[in-house]
């Protein structure tokens, strides 16, 4: 009898909980329905605002180049010496490709993303105004319009008003942050192909920057390897002068020969690290902004905020 009473009590509690849930759900829909005009009004405001915002955004264009790693071709002779002369070569600062080192292609990608390379790139090509102050691209004459509050085109002077420690002319740290937003470097895992892309208001500027990036990274990596090979050769020549053991001298001469091959390879090729498979072109179709997506997300955000506002207002009044 006691068990039957307990079971009956539990059934009643479950039934009451179910009824409460149903009441709460009905109340929820009732509150939303009562506040439907407020929800519609707020959603409409957000929808109109998102449309205006999307229309005001200038078009951006993306140019990209497809590259293939070219550095592996010069490593055949060095890799052959790795097992036998690896210890001595490491003393001279020579990487024989025996493993454990950084892949040259990956290193070139990281150099391209580095602050030092970016700063040198911006200064060399004088692209700071195009990067930091460009406001609109004129399709008719392929010209850029600049923000007058930031940059005076006629005088070529920065006029932006900023607080210390910033100056009217953007620093390289500011420029680096902005540059990382427009450049993308991706490596395909299956093919090891590298894609370098730049997005800008001007399609011509985007194409020009991609071409410059590929050209400059090849020059920088070539210069690094030639300098390293020359230093290694100097070290090895000093070691030859200090030893009379024929076998060691033979090893040292072979290492010097490989450094000479590295220098020769660098001097005769412009595409030292990356070979251009598909060069950057001036894009004809915009890549952004995605105006339809902006409008949809803005409208959805407005609807959700309106529903939350109606519910919060109802429960606040209910507690009072």
C-alpha cells in the first residue's frame, strides 16, 4: 500500500512538472506574440542598418600567385655528404640536409610573414599610404583616393591626429598589423604548393604587391644563403690551413665545393626559393565584401536581440 502511494505521489509530481513546463512554454510564446510589433520594429531597424552598412563598404579585390618550392634541386650534393661529414659541417654552420633542420620553403614563408621583412618591403616600395590611408578606388582612371584626415596627397605628408606615443606617420608596428590583414600565405598539404594572395581596394595594387612579394622573398633568401655559404667557405679555408691530414683536407675541400655550388645556384637563378607556376593577375571580379551575408547576419542579430529584450522586459515586470 505504501509503495502504491509513493508511486501515485511521484506520478502526480511528474504530471505537475510537465504541466508547468507546458504552461511556461505557452507563456513564452504568448509573451513573444504580444511583443511582436516591437520585435518586428527592432529587426527592421537592424535590417535597414545592415543594408546601409553593406552598401557603404568599398569593394575589395584579391590577387594571388601559385608557387612551387624550388630549393630542393640544390640539395642533392649536400644530402649525399650529410651522413659522413655532418659533424664537421655543423661546426662551419653548414646545413647538409641530414634532418632536424628547418625546411627552406617553410623558412621562406615565415620570413615573408616576419616583421622585419614586412617593414623592409613597405619601406622599399613606399606603400605606406596605399596600405594605411587608401579610402576608395576609382575604376575609370585606376586611381586611389585617400582619407584627407590621415594623409595629404598633394604634400605627401601624414596629417592624422593621434596621441603619444603614436605619431602622424604610422609606425612599422602599426603597418605590420594592417599588412597581416591583407596578405595570406597558404601551403597545400598534399602538393606542397604555396599560394600568396593580397586583398586591396585596387586590383592593380593587389597584383603588384603579390608580384613584389614573390620577387623580394626570392632575393632575400638568396642573399641569406650566399652570405652563409661565403662565411662557411672562409671557415673551411682556415681549417685547411691548420691541418696537414690528407683525409680531413679532402673532406674540407668537398665541403667548400658544395658551398661554391650553393653560391653558383643562387647567382644563376632569380626564382631561388619559389618558382612561379601561376603568376598574379589583376582581378576583374571583387572578392568582398559579402554584402548579402552582412545583411542576413545583421537581420538575424536584430531579431534575436529583439526577442531577448521582449522576454527580459516581461520577466522583470513579472517579478516587480
